[in-house]
C-alpha cells in the first residue's frame, strides 16, 4: 500500500499492512498519526497526515526491516 502527500510518500508492504499487531504498533508510535487501523485491524494510511511526517523513523523501527518506506518526493 502507498499513500502520497505533496512532499512525502509512505509505502507499507502487503503482509505488514494486514498484520494487526504491526498495524497497531505503527499507529501507536507515529507522532503525527499517519497510521490507523480499520475495523478488521488492518493498517490504514491517513492521507491528510502524510505530509506532516517529521522523518523521525519510529515507524521504520517498529516494523520488520524493509516493511515500511518513507520517501521524500522533493529534491534535498
């Protein structure tokens, strides 16, 4: 799954997005509420919050290696 903001994109692999434990952890650690869970426990990306990402890497630490990618959509 992928969500695009104007400046930031977030990609989460299919297996992690459908694992309720990983989804809950991502929702818990994100300081700007990019991640939420649907009624079945799967991950949802809160599109309106994606550009609020502060690049803290807490989601990267909370998920299995390579399961989450935070992409800058702008030149550094």
